[in-house]
């Protein structure tokens, strides 16, 4: 009986350890998602600006 309790205790400790590790990993991943979303917005703005500038330059070219 004591052996069974010891095994259950060890399994529970392992489960809690995994839970804590996954919780920390999840928090880190959420932070990374926020960072990447911000970077994605900045890059999309740069692409939009470049496209607008290119369109403006093309409008200034004489028709052939």
C-alpha cells in the first residue's frame, strides 16, 4: 500500500512538473506571438509604403 502511494505521489509530482513547464512555455510563446504580430504590422506598413511610392513613380512615367 505504501508503495502504491509512493508511486502515485511520484506520478503526481511528475504531472505537476510537466504542467509548470508547459505553463511557462505557453507564456513564452504568447509573448513571442505578440512580438511577431507587431513585427508583421511594421513590415506590412513598409510594404504598403513601398507599393504606394512605386505606384507614384509609375504614374510619373511617360506613356510609351
